[in-house]
C-alpha cells in the first residue's frame, strides 16, 4: 500500500471550499481527505486565522477537527525559519503569517503545502526563494501547489 501524502493546507484552502472560483478543486481535495486518501495537517496559525472567518468556513474547520486532522504546533525553530524568509525579503513583515505557514510545513517535514495564495505562497519565484532558504538552513525542499494541481481526478 502506498504511503498517504501528508498535506499541509493553509486557511485559504478551507475558505476556498465555499468560494465560487476555488470550490470545485477545494471540495475535491476535501473528498480525498474524507476518503482517507490523503492526510491533512493544519497549524495553530490556522486556528487563529479561522476566528474571523464566516460561519460556514468555521463549520468546515470544526468538521476537520472531528475528522482527525492533525494540528502542527509552531515552535521557536519554525518562527526562526519564518523570520529568515522575511530577512531574505521573500515576504515582508506584513505577510509574516504566510511565512509562518511555510515554515511550519517545512519544519514538520510535510510532503506538500497547498494554498490558494498565489501572490505570496504559490508563486514560482517565491517557491524557489523559500527553498533556497530551506536548503541554507538545513531543511529539505518544500513542494507548494494549489489544490487544482493536487486533486485525484
């Protein structure tokens, strides 16, 4: 039996479930999770970001918790890595939460980080730069994709 993919999803994927532009692919990704084909991971950052989300998004989040999604803890190690992304000017301090998502996924050795954030996360040039920092800091490369690229069709 093949090992299940460990996929870190950021908050945009949860919200994308209800967004007309992104719902098709987000819902298919969640179907794969519900069928046990993949493993979902979120973080304590997601917990904080979800507090201001619409009720339907919060409902999906709570369903995920009941379904056994794993919550990754931030650490001094992941916060230091996020700060390195900012020091290297990949992201500005205004987008530190995005850097924190990538750092948590990297430190916890996720197979993939999945996001709908094309400006700060799922962006060819930025992915190269995140991975350059990861290598310099002794981590493996992190694969970053949108749900559209990951779903099982």
